[in-house]
C-alpha cells in the first residue's frame, strides 16, 4: 500500500521506529469521541480529557491552553489546545454545556495529560446541556476498535 | 470515469500562493484563516518579510526567550503565533513555506505531529537532493548538524498546517535579541546561535530553493497557482485570528515581573 510504503521510507530515512504501543488503555464506563476525547458523565456534570491513544500519538505535552470558566462548549467544537512536538492540537468537546471548572494543575504540569490521561490529566468539567448527546458517543469497546482500525489504515 | 468504468484518481489539488515581502503577522493571519475556514489545500511561499520581527510559539514566555531590554529599547516587534514550537527572528533574509492541508490530502498520513513532520522532511529531502546533507533532526531541518529551518504546526479536527521559516540569510546582530532556549534539542549541545545555525545561501541560490520547493510540492500534489488578491479577506467570514503582536506594556510587565521575582529570590537568600 502506498501509505505503508512512504511511511516505511520515511522511518528508514529518519532511523525511527514506527512502533506505537500495541494498545491504548480505555476506561470501561467512559464515553469517547472520534476525535479522541473522553467524557465521564455524573448526573448533570461531566469531566472531559483526551484519551491514552491521543496522548501517545501526540507526544510529550508541554502546554495546555484552557478555556475560561463559564465558557460555552458545543459537541464537536474546539475549546482548547495542547502543544506537543512543536504542534498545537485542538481539543474538541464530546458534549455541549458550560465549563464549570478547569484543571489549573495543567498550567504548571502539562505532562499530567501524558502520565494520567484519565485521572489527574482531566482538562475541564462541564455542566451538561443535553444528556441525550452522550448516546452519539462510543463506549470503551467501540472506541478500542475505532483506534485499531484507524491505526491499521495508516 | 473512463470508458471501462474505473475511476482515475489523480493527486490532490493544492493552491500555490507566492508572496514577497509580506509582513509576517499578515502571513500568519492568512494561514490561520485558511486553516479554519477553507476546504482547499494550500502552499504559501513568502519570499522574505519586511522589518526584523520576533515570532514566538503559542506558549512562549518573553522573559524566558528574549533579551527584553534590547527588544524594548530597539522597538523590535514581538508576535505570538497560533502554532507550537520555538522562537525565531525573521526578516527579509527569511523564506517562509507553509502547507495547509486536509487530513486526507496525503494518503495514509495520520494527522498527528510526528507523521506530519516526517512527511514534510520527505518533501525537503527532494529539494536538497545533491545539494547538502539534509535531514530532520529532533524536529529541526538541518544541513549536517546545523539548523537552517524552524518549523511548527497546528492540527485541527480535519486539517493541519505545517510552516517553516528558512534562514536563507540572517543578521548576526539580530540573534542577540534571543536568549538560549531552556528547551533545546540534544544535538544542539549548548552551542550558541551562531555555532548552531547555518545560512541556506551558502548551499543554494534563493530562486533555486523556491523553484525546487515548488517542484517537490508538485510530486505530491497537482499545483494550481493563485494570486493573493483572489483570496483576500472576505468580509462575510467571521473569523478572528489568534496570532497577535504583543503590546509594549506586556513586554515591560514581563520584564518587571522577572526583576521582581529575582529581587524576592535574592532577599530570601540573605
């Protein structure tokens, strides 16, 4: 396949390994967006972060751009960014609502996103606008399969 | 569709915009607008900018990266851009090349930082074939072990931008406005700016670099030339770019905060 050919040529030229970890961890009860963010719903509140798959592919995070408390987020819309390997990458919200808390720890310790993507590396907490939106997200099994298929294509 | 019913899919189209001497802030605003509001692929080449300008990445802190006293004294503009990465000082000796692409423009390319960076190095390897020992080293473009291009990226849901400032030439005195960065690649080995970098003009004529770059782009895309006037700001598009010029007051506040913190630290040690 052309995609594997150029990738292996690049890897050979650059003398790097194409190997990512063969798996990325998921948390069973969380929900997942196809842009690799997770959401943990607790009644009318939700906590949002990026997945283990995302942090592994992004590389070491050196900066997190956080939204203001009170900002409105919409499902699929960007609300912040992470910086890694000279790149800013948008973070998109899996759920619509209002930001009620941001993880201030990330300002001094952005690496928490890599070290603990599902716990200490959480990014925002949201007051949910429409709980039905969660139904459009993937569960952990669906998301694991999604990641495998995405990696296999490239 | 061909007569036998199979579909010929050629390379993706890319719009090539050639600029000369456009101010770097205007270039950054154009790039960010095209990234966020266009559905096309773009290659922008800006052959030099105007006045010497410092350009920091999104997370850049002036007090850590700049000799602030000199920057303020000499009124050097300081911009914070929308992409990641480090700090550069650009002028009319800098050549800018930018790719803005849909995530499926390059077959099999995952839109994450390292794959995009690797792909870009394949483009420039072609540019420098037979000219110098080009490689991508710890995310820098180098000839031998000397950096000659700084690059940075921004990735959104379905698109990405990869842009590079190439040092075709530079003023030694301008490098004095930049501190040695705290975050530096290992291969730099604490070398000063002048020992670490090289000038592209020692390897290739300016116009050759640009024409070879366009040829290299043509090996990945179907290139369509476009004039800047054709994509000038559409007043109907509500888009506010985030790259901005830092105010003098911000630089002075950063200097004051730094001096205050040093004074407090020294008094605590007494």
